[in-house]
């Protein structure tokens, strides 16, 4: 990890950077395994500037807001989560600039989200990773998440059968 990287709570000045890093990260993760139409639909729904602009102004236990990794004023990673039960948190999103992988940036963001969720009372943490995600699965397993079960992928429409893998760990 480079010393000039700081993980902070996102605000409106980070909106475009969050959109870009999440969009680029999603395409890098699924570009070779999922149809382009599917990827574009998910990116358009979740990582558009208007939605993110709204989400950076919200912060409660159900959505703790975005955390960003910033270097020289540029967003190079983004993630967020929230509480899904009295003592269970979930990582909803975590992406890194695809050219900046393996520098510890994802771990820094995960740690910030985890610390926030522990403050909300989390003792267990969940994450969903699409089956076949060769970037996310090893990342979460290396940080103590264990596979629990499969379920239909979020965002599937008629004719799509993507599978989401549910992982959890004790925090």
C-alpha cells in the first residue's frame, strides 16, 4: 500500500469518482463472463451519478454511505454497506480501480466499512459475490469470509440465471 492513500467518508465531491471506479471495476470483473447488455443494465442502475449523489448524502445503519480511497484527490476505490439485522452487517459494494489491484486498497475500504458496522453492533458480516467472480471470491476468502449458500443473482431478469454466492464472517 502506498502512503498517499487515504480512506474517508465520501461526499458530493467524490460522486463522479465513485461512479467511474465502480463502473470500471464492474466491467473489469464481469466483462469476460457476463453479457454486455446485463453489465450495462447493472451499471446504469447502480453506478449512475444521480443515484450515487443521493447515496453519499445518506448515512444510517441500513446504508452507512460510501467510503472512498483517495490519492492525490482522485478516487481509486469505493465501497459501502449497512446493517441487515440487529447484529449483522453486509458489504453492498466494493470496487477498486482495476489498474490498482493488489495494493491493499480494497482491504483498507473493507476495514473502514467493518469498523462502522461494528459501531452499529455488527458481530457478523455478509457479502454476496457472483459465482465465477475470480477477483472478489479470493479477496473475501483471504479476509476470513466463508461460503454459506447460493441464491439467484440480484438483478436477474427473465432468461438470466446468474448465481450469487453468500459468504459471511464473524467480526
